[in-house]
């Protein structure tokens, strides 16, 4: 299991179970009930007496912190069964009380992080069912709590829709036509074709002249390398 490339800050919490006893197939979203920076959140999770942690947190400026590696279970959702399957994310509130609002940039970073988690853990789709049966869950499904607050609760369908739209595009663009399968596999293996930051190879997109030049240059480097080895 890998960790997100989107991390801005790391402070590993002692409050975790290592390793998790299940594969990752869920994402569980929480709110901080406060407007903490990723550093301040890390200090809270560093305290053993709190007996709490999350895999990631996002502050109101859109910065992402990691406190428990994905290979390990964070203590977040009042459910060991859920947390052994889920990557858990705390999101800062830019308004305290009321609907516990979160900033626009925090919400967009949350969606970006969810996409990244799904791709790396082979989660093909986020299924928000409104209860614990789906793979996009919230803290209040497992404990008596208002977490993740009314604002984030209202955004769950939107989050699932945005994440799934991106995942569908990536998976479609990463599936070659039958006649191109061997060539695509060869070009990836030989480091001629690379994906973008989401692992999207864009197999069905048009290629610009610049991109074609890059492909030719990579081929040229491979040929030079082969000649040296001979």
C-alpha cells in the first residue's frame, strides 16, 4: 500500500493499529469540529491520551497532512471494522458550529485526495448509499455524533459524483482497443508512455506535436541505451 503524493505535511501518530487487517475499499470523511492547521491536527494526534488519529487531514487552506500511513489503521471512526477497510480523512471547518462549513479549497482538495486514494487502491467507484453499506461513509454511521457536520453531509452525493466522473474518464482512457493492447503494454514497460498525476495514459485523446516529440525522444534514449549495453 502506498501513500498519497498530495501530502504537504507528515507527523506520524502513535495512535494506530499496525498493520490494518483488511484491504482498503472505503473512504470515511470526518470534520475536525475546529479550524486546525495540518500541524495543529498533528499535535492533537501525537498525544497518546487522545487515543485518536486519522490517515489524513485537510486544513482550510487546502493543505494535506498524513498522520497514519495507509498500510495501517487509524483510530478515527469508533469502528475498528470500518477503519480497517477505510482511509479516513479529517477536514477543517472554516465556520464553527451551525452547519460546520468547510472552505471551497478544502472541499476541492478532499475530492482530489479521494480520487488519488481510489486509483492507488483499485477502488473503481465510490458508492454513496446514505448508510454504512456503501464505500463512502461518515463518522455518524458508527457513533452518536454530528460528525462530519451538516455541510459535508450535504456534499457527499457531489463528492461521489465528481470522484466517479474522474475515475470513469481515467479507466476509459487507460483501456486500449484490442488491436493496440500489445503495443501499449510494450510502451509502458519500456517507459515511453507515462500517465499523468492520476495515472491517466489518455489512450483515446489526441496527441499534440509536442507530445509526439517527447515519445520520439524517449525512443531515441532507449535505442542509445541498448547500443551501450551491446
